[in-house]
C-alpha cells in the first residue's frame, strides 16, 4: 500500500500552559482534497503554521511519502513541496503580476553583475499559468496585482504554487471574502489542482464549499479532532451541527430537562 503523501501523527502544540492542538492525526493522499473544518479558535491556523514551518509541534510527527520530516522554517516546508496560500493570496498589491509571480525566484537576463529581471519572460509565464487555471481576463503581466479581484489574486497565488512544483497545497479560507461567482471559480481551481495529482488541504468553515470539492473531511473543535470521515459518510446538516457544537448542546439540553423533571419543572438556577 502506498504511504500517504502527508501524514500527521499525534500532533500536540502548547504555548506555555495553554494547549492549542491536542493529539491531531491526519492523512492526505496525492490527488485528494482534505477539508479541514472548524469555527474560529478551533486550532486550524496553528495547524497550518506547523505544516508550513512557522511553528514546531510540541510533540508528534509530520511525515511525507513515508519519511519523517522536520521543518525549521517556511523555506524548509517549501523545499519539501508544501505551499500555503492565505486568504488574500499572499500577493503584493503594488507589484506587477509577473514580478509578484516570481518574487524571490526572478528569471534574469544579461551577464554577471549586469543581470536584470527578464520582465517579458516573467510576464509571459505568469499570464500563461494563470490563464491555464481559467482566469482568461488576465492578459497583461505588467498589470498591478492591486487591480485584480479577490478570486484572481487567489488564482495567481495558486498558479504560482503549482508552477514551482507544490505537491501539497494548503488553502487558508480561500473563498471566505469572495462573492458566489468568484468562489465557484476558486473551487474549480481546487478541483484542477486535485486532477494534477496535488494533495490539497482546504481550510474553511463553509460546509457547502467543503462538500463541493472535498474527498476527506476533518472537524476541529477547541484544538481536538472531533470527526474524521470520507465523502458521503455525513450529511451537510450533521457536519454543520457538529461544527456548531450541536452534540454538546444536545447533552446540555438533556441535563436541563433531567434537572427540571426532578425539581417540579423549575430550571437550574443562574450562577451569579
């Protein structure tokens, strides 16, 4: 059996006395979309930072293709093929599309100390990569990134990650600030990345978007994994209820009902 492309085993993360992640184990395979669901404060951001080399886990291991890896920096994670795209694309509004696409990896022309950015080549490659993802409105690499829509910025960042060989693509709330049409386009790009054999970790609290593209789902609640299931194993209502703490609410309602039944219908007193 082929080892998962990325495997987390018993990941814990504490900041002083505060436990932020508790015993998280997850797997994602090549050509698969893992949707990481959870409300604000669930621990999703901390988990992303561990995967992208910003934080180190307090305990537990990260494995890639069956081998344990240790990231000391975001560059380490990038060298292992992990690319993270944040909500607003991680792009630079005052840079051109071509320059932003190649920031830190600029193609050069010239000789020795006289080498300069090969602007035409950078622009041509950037425009081609973005258009291959279906963003046909972009045809000028000299255009400023700040003039792009939110969906186009996401496409530019994803295209960059794919161009530079990402095998694991982490998307942090890519549709959160987008309208319906732009969100739909980003979801199509996620499916294209999956078709190219890339493992996608799609972080969201939008259940509809997750169900549209996801193969595998994990729900985090207060730093712990509350559920781990495959497509078709839970309904939308069940997932929404779980994310909202519905199971905890049901337990609370049962406790209140039991109290009232034994106290002549009186509700529990309010703590002062």
